[in-house]
C-alpha cells in the first residue's frame, strides 16, 4: 500500500483504512538496519582478523629473534675458537708464502751475497740489502772523494753486468744513489739497484 495515501479518503472498499502507517514495521525483504549491521560487522571481523595476524607475526618474529640469540650465545665459544684458528692459519700461510718466495727467487740469496762480496771493490762496504719481487737494492759506503767515487762505481757496475754469476740474472744493474756522507766528507753513500728479468710466460 502506498505510504502517502490519505487514510481519511474513502476507498472503493466498504470500510475505512485505520492503520497508522508510520508505526508499521518495514515490509522490505532485507531491512536497512540489517544491511548496516552486516556491513559494520564484516568490517569489524576483517579488522579483528588483520589485528590477530599482525599480532601472530610479531609474536613469531620475537620468538625467532630470541631463539637465534640463544643459539649465538651457546655457540660463542666455538666462534671465538674458529676465529683463533683462522688467525693461526693466516700466520702459517704467511710463513709458507715467505718460504715459497725464497725457494722460487730468481737467484739464490746466499749465492748472490757471495758473488757480490767476491766482486766488491776494496774501498766499498755494504750496509743494507733489500729485495722484493722486482728488484734488489744494495746500499753502502765508498771511501773515496766524489770524483774518484764516481769512477769506481761506474767501473764496478760494468764488472757486475759482465760477471757470469750476477749479470745474466738481471734485466739491468744501475746506480740509483750517490751522495756525500753527512758525517764524513771522505765517504760517499752509494745505492745500486738490480732489476730482475720479467718471468718467462
């Protein structure tokens, strides 16, 4: 029945319509109040599920962190022992590398020093011998004046290059330092550098 019909107007029926339409319940199949409650209830359920999932994730993460912290604490002694073993292995590996470099040196160290002493001029003394993978540096002093020392070093370099026990092992043998000694004017500081030949490929 239409809600806007005037109840006082006579209808084709034999009696008056005395119903109070405003107080009658809704006659729709699904009421508005039910729909609103259903929507709000669904949102509440979804939010509850989401909150529960986030709480579960947080609890699971905290449990995993706690578990890993316990494992780390339990294995701390083993980790320290492993680090000590690694340090020992590195030290031993360095020793092996040093031995390998000595064994595979282009020249025999003791032989080089012997041959250097055999060819050394009487006026010269050796103070330091330093070597790496590419060269050998020999530093010493020469008892001579500057002019005389220059001639002696030049002649000594020629002797070293021509020596069959020294010359063939090096690409070049050059004087890389010659200067007056600051404590004694009659001494000259000398440096001779022996450059190794590149390794054969």
